[in-house]
């Protein structure tokens, strides 16, 4: 039995669990978008450099794996064809960034030869990919 003098409590909606669920979903979406980066090169062990700087996304990636094979945007190419391959990917009257991913176990002479071929292409800017220690 209820007394007439007892005040009636107002109904309330507890929003704290709603806020918790919203932040959990927001965290999930933020973390999942961090793993959606697109890399055009093949996986290699990059050398470490303390003075490395982050460059804008590359338009062309040249990869030299540990066994010395050369790839242009994931397609195998010979050293002799590298210059023409980069030239074909360039747009007329436009500069292009060419990122060189070379495994740290590759001979220095092969990396320099690939760099020399890329430098022969007018308008191609060369960058060497490294990892921070």
C-alpha cells in the first residue's frame, strides 16, 4: 500500500552506458582506419636512419629485395628496363616521386646502379625509404 504523502520519483534515463558504448565504437573505427594504409612496395627489411623524414605518398616504388631482384610497383623488371619503365609511368610535364625500397642486405653497387637509372629520367625525384631506429 502506498501513502499519499510520499512524493513520486521522476523517471530518469542513465546516459553513462550510452556514452561508454559510443566511445568504444569510436575507438574501434579510429584504430581500424590506422591499418588501412596502402603500400605499393614489397616487404623488405629497411635500414634505419635517425635523420629520416616522412615524404608524401609515392607515385612509383622501386623495390630491390634481398636476393637482388628489382620490382617496379610490384612487377619484376630488369635493371636495363628500369629507366624506360619509370618513363612510361610519368605524366607529361609533371614531376614524380620515385621511392627506392632496398633491403639492407643488397650490395651497394646494385642500389647505386638502380639510382643512376632513375636519375636519368627527367622530372623523377628520387627518395630512399628507411626505418627509424
